[in-house]
C-alpha cells in the first residue's frame, strides 16, 4: 500500500463547477499535511496547509480527518487557471515530504 | 526576494558521464532537500541536508549518487556514471530553521536531466 494515495484522475470539470479531491495516508502518526499544485513541467507550489479544524482560502477549502486518515480539497467556482495536477503531501514527522502521485484536473470552458 | 534557484534547468548527458545539479536555497533558509520525479510519477524524497551536514539520505540510491551542502555556495547533487534510468526532473526545496514545528518547503524550478 502506498503511503499517500490519490485518485490520479483525470477530472474534466466545466468552468464554474465545484470539484473535490480526496487523499488517504497510511501513517496515523503523520504530523502535517499540505496540498501543492503542479503545472505541467513546473515545480510544485504550495496551495495550502491542512489543519485539523479545516481551513479555507478563497475558493479552496481543505479538510483533515485524522480518524479516517484522509485529507480533502474542495475547489468552488472553478476557473480555467485551476487546471493543474494537485498533489497531496504528508510529513510523517521526519522532515521529508511524502507525495501522492497527484490528481490531474482540467477545467473545460 | 529570490526564491530557490536551481541550475542548470536542463542537462543532457551521455551514459557514463557525470551530472552535477546545483541548488541555492532561499535567503535565510538553512535546510535543503532534494527530490526526484520520474516521468508520470510523484516526487520522491532523496536527501535532506543542512550546512555541511547530511541529515537524512534514506532516499538516495546506494551507488553513484552523492549530495553536499558546503559552508559556502550552493548544494550540489552529483550523479556519477549516469544511466538512462536517471533521466528525471530533480527538484530542490528549502525551508527555514525549524522552530516549534515543521516548516513549509519551497521548491525550485527543477533540473531536467536527460541521459542519452
């Protein structure tokens, strides 16, 4: 079983729709959680950290469920510029990041 | 306020040659991480360094790969006698000094290595 698992997609979503991604992780002792986005042939860029209480940044909402060991990302009112690969990232407490393989999202005009 | 810098951005080597990848962390950051992304795969941790120290190299292949972060100058990831399977994007990330928790890592633009 992979340490961090994501549905690879692709998700093809019309502009303006709401889309949600889930991610599961294997280590219950995991300490911190992030969503990064990666555009084609570019570096990963931090989208948001994920906190136990849930957090929101504009159109983006992240949730963490420690009991079930999953993380979610919700994107509302999707824009064409949201097209990218979304990476679920976990720090298991050893200062190195463990990445999921990413979920590819394409927003269709 | 420059971000993480990597060079070269693209590197072509023939089998058996050496590849040297450089990374300059963000100003004020003392922690450097190297990750490798094979085609169509996720990023995989390779090594974590602080100035003049390798902290965790559990993701480094046992042979041909080495990394350093000298007192002065950039961090270097060195691959000796490259093989086609080394073709990948190599990303460097940096973070500031750890205080109470785990600091966010910021990524450089990557070096795309192609081995012919």
